[in-house]
C-alpha cells in the first residue's frame, strides 16, 4: 500500500480524477454518485479482489525492452484507434449499410470481422514487422497446461462469481433475466454461445490492444507496471471520448443525447478509465491473454443475452 501511495502515476491519476469530478459536478451538474460508485465497487473492490487472487501467479512471459522509436509507434497506434472508434467504424457501417440493414446476423459477423482486423490484426502486424514481435509477446502463445492450472481456475471462478453477483443484482443489463423475459431454454442455449462470441468480440479485441499491447509497452516505456496500468486506463477512456461527443451519449447513464466535450471527456475518465483496472492487474500478474479474455467475456454476458437471443433467433 505504501508503494502505491508513493507512486507518481497513482498520485497523478488521483489528482486528475478529483479535478475532473469537481469540474463535472460544478460545470455540468453531473451527479457524482455514479462515478464514485463505479470507483469504489469496480475500481477499488474489484481491483483488490483481483490483486489478492492473482498475486502469486506465475508470469508466463516478460516484456521486451524499449524498441527504437517506440513512443512514436505507440502514439500513432493510439491516434489510429481513436480515429477508428470515432469515425472509422461509422464509415465501415456506411460502406456495408445494405448488408447491415438486410440481416442482423450478417451485421454481427461483419462487425466482429472488422473489429478483429482493426484492433488485433493490424496492430499485431505493425509490431511484428517493425520489431519482430510474436504471439508469445502478447500473451497469446499459451500451452493448454499453462492455462488450465489450479491458480487460473481459482482466478476465473472468483472473478466470475464477483461479476455475476454485480451484474445480476446491481446491473440494469440483467433486468430482462430478473423479470423473466428470457426463457430457461434461451438461457441454456444462448449463454454458452454468447460467451464464446464474447471471447473474441470483446475479450480478444479490447484486451489484445489495450492490455497486451498498450499496457505492456507503456509499462516498459515508463519502467513502471503501475504506470502501464493507469496510463492505459486513461487512454482507454479518452479513446472513447470523441465518439461519445460526436455521436451522443446514447445509452450511457446521465449523459443525455448531446453531451458537451467536457461531459464526454469527464465521463470517459471517471467511469470508463476505472472499469478495466482489475483486468489490468490480472494481466500484469499473469501475462496470460486467454485468461483475461475469459474473464472479460463474463462482464458482457448477462447484459448481452437479451439482444443475442433475439438477433440469433433462439426461441
């Protein structure tokens, strides 16, 4: 704990968080209860559980040293991803609009395909051709016996129970299940299929780029694991801010249809940057991307089941 409180990245993030929280409250009249609840439950409690359950894990791989011009490369990739989240995905949807409007299932397949291309394949080959990185450098080259260990089983079970309790009893995403709008048959068929889908759509897509690439390389560049965790968290949040500002708040709580730039940036830091800290800790301790992917898939499992069974016509 003393080491954490003395860390410059933790202190800088804490100061930034307090400043943004104050600005949001006084300038935008944003209710501070939501970000504080996310901070305490997801940011603090989940992170403490993740640290406790994974602290004695065996780290499967070690990051390579700083590469030539790597600051420029990682900055370029972050700009590229921000553009992708802001405008690129909209352009792709426009390009494939006839298929998107014709069939929901084709739309989902196309969406998964371009996410894998933009967030995984292109960044991987950038590092492969620039620095000769391989799958093992990103935590993807894991033997079966290294994944199915007692320690990993404990991590998976504990985090699954934590996420299940949180989503089912506190999350609005599980409301259709609580209200009986999804049948037992739909749950039995849909949940396993959705989980496999989410392993790749959110697990591989988000965890590869923001965890095994950005967090790992920033930890090396800053010579600090905490630096990698907090900086990648901020960057993850800020990468979504332009899209929130330009396309509106949508279903995001308390943002309204047309959030201001301050509101968009503030929400990204106060809520989105905090959401992945516990996954960052598990990744830092294990360097096992498959494990982090498996945990991440649990996050969207219950909130996504209602839409999934309707899209894939599971009756």
